[in-house]
C-alpha cells in the first residue's frame, strides 16, 4: 500500500503542478485569438491540489486494498506456487459454428484467451477507449472551431463586405457612396441597413444583440443565408424578426416566444421571434423596416451599406478596392469579408497546440495502460510462453500469438472510444464556448480515422517494445518446478 500510494502521491503532485501551468497556458493561448491577454495569473489553490492528488491516491489505494485482500486470503504455500493458468471454457464465438469453423487455429486460441482473462480485456478496452476519445476530442475540437470560418464566411455570409457612414448623411452624400461602389464594379448589388446594439431580455436572461434593420429584405436574404441549422429550413424577414442561434440559446428563447428589447432606459417593448438562424459569431436580431417601425415607433436611420461585387479574395485586389472606397470622405469604415476570413484563419492555427496537447495526453494514457497490461499478461503466462518455445515456435510466432490479442482489444477499444470521443467532444465544445461565439457541431470523417489510427499506432509501438521481453524468456528457467 505504501509503495503504490506513495507513487500515486508523487505522480499526482507532478501532475497537479504541471496541470496548473500547462493546460491554463494552452487554453489562454487559444482564447488569445479573440482577446488581447497581457499576462497569465496562475492560481494554485490548496483545495484543488488536494482533491486532484487525493482522488488519484484514493483510487490507487482502493485498487491495492482489493487486490491485496484477495491475495492475503490464500495460504503461504499456495502463494509460493506458480499461479495456475485460468481454466479454458467455451466462449460466445464458439456458439456460432459458421464463424468458428472458418477460423484458423491461432484465431481460435486468441479468441479463447481474450475472453478467458475478462478483467484484462475490460481494462485494455477502457484504457484504449480513453485514448481514442481524447484523440478524437482534440481533432474534433479543431474541426469544430475551424468550421466557424468556412460556415460563417462562405455558407452564411455571401456578401463582399459592408461600409459605415454617418446616419445623418445627406442624400447626395449617400449617392456618392453608391457611385464609388459602382465605379469599381457596375454590377454591384447593395442595400442599406441600420445596426445598433440593444439589450434584450427573456425569462430573466439578458443578451446584448446587434439589432439589424434592412431596407431591401429580399436582397439582404441573398447576402445573408438565413436558415435553421438542424433542419436547413429557409427563413424570411417577411415573416417577422429573426434572432441568431447562440443568442437564442443564452436567452432560453424558442420560435414564437416574445422577446423584450430595451428601447431606452425607461422603455422596453416586446416582439415575437419568427425564427432562429444559424450563426457562429456575435448576436444579431434581424428585422425588416416595417417590424422596426412597429417596435420603435419610428423609421430607421440607416448607417450601413451591405454590398456584393464579386471581388476576388486576392490580397492585392482587396487592398486596391479598399483604397478606392476609403478615399470617399463619406465612408467612415469598410469591412471586407475576405480580410476577416484571412485573419481568422491565421488565429485559428492556435488550435493546433490544443490538439497536440490532447493527443500527447492520449498517447501517454495508451502507452501506460498497454505496457502495464502486456507486462502483467506476459508474467502470468510465462510458463505457457516457454512451453510454446519448447514446442518449436519461433520468436515471431510467439510474439504474434501474444500480441494478436492486444491488437484485437485495441480495435475493440478504439471503436468504443470513437463513440465516447464524440460525446466528450460535444461536451467540451458546448462548455468551452464564450458568449459571443458558437463553435461548430460536427467532427469530420478523417478525424475519426486519425483518432483510430493513432491509437492503433500506440498499440503497435508497445507490442514492438515488448517483443524484446518475449525473446529474453528462457524456456529452461521458466519450466523449472518450484521446490
């Protein structure tokens, strides 16, 4: 007990201290794509340290207690004798004649051995499943966050950009802005919009949204793809106000509910939500001019122009167009989707570090579990292995006989881990989101494949390392009787 618990306590101390530095650094580094973080304050709380180290030590202590209690119930004489191999018995696969009769001799032996040592089988599958789940979580997290860019700027935002102007601009000044856009590309489509932040409230939950009122709803719906994420159902501003999904989630809002909008410090009005649209960045409340008039009791003072001119995403072309537009004194600001897309792609490379940390953690778990279980397996079956050598089995045949079971169990654990990994990834995604951003909700097919292959690779590495142990087993020494 002292040997095991002291090891757990020392390892737990290193892990707790390392965890207080490593994981916060990775998480803060990831969040730096949205926030300018000058300094990280590492917090070491005794309560957290005691819980983390204590829980690991307690788990090890319980394992040792139950293992030792079983051994100490035996008589000294029986403990000094070599442990007899577990009796073989018919396994489930033997009851399927069509499958069993077509299996080779070694396949039948491996199948029996796997189910004969059920505890080892369970531990291996659980350990490998954990490794696969961690790997898939790392890869899936990267997929989900990287998807934001393509989903937001390719699937949802279909316009080229938008520009801001003074809401009190004269018609002639506004006309000059239109002419500037048309001078560059005569086929430019554009529509005015009003964007202003308001506090919204539903059932005690409050979210600040960008209330967006558009002049030409039909054209705006070509610029922004308004649709329900799960069903893909198209939404229209002619049906009423539409709110973005993350805002609806934070508010606990559903389609048909009445949302309160704080018009001023002393006035709050409500409007019925006609739909919830897929969106991944910021909170928007889209509405037509008629809905805006009904809510605010006045006509909107437009301050933005959304436009689509099919401009190339080439950086030089973007710069030339921006210079052309900004040269107009009536334009206060210009935002191009291509520029936003490029900058977000660069910052999202930060997620590679998070993926690496999770995969390295998964590798450590897989290696420790497989190495220990394989070592115990060889020790318990050393006389069986020696007997195989006496019967004329070559080293490679002995290795394949033992390690075939590891590979089969790794495949089984990997399959289980893919299901666990999906659930874990979705949990991490929904809990790691900040209020202003919604991560993607899908894991790409190659990520499942890579998570499975990474786990299998660790299994093969352990098998390769343990091959040397098998070669060193002396058939003469192992088969000697205990005197």
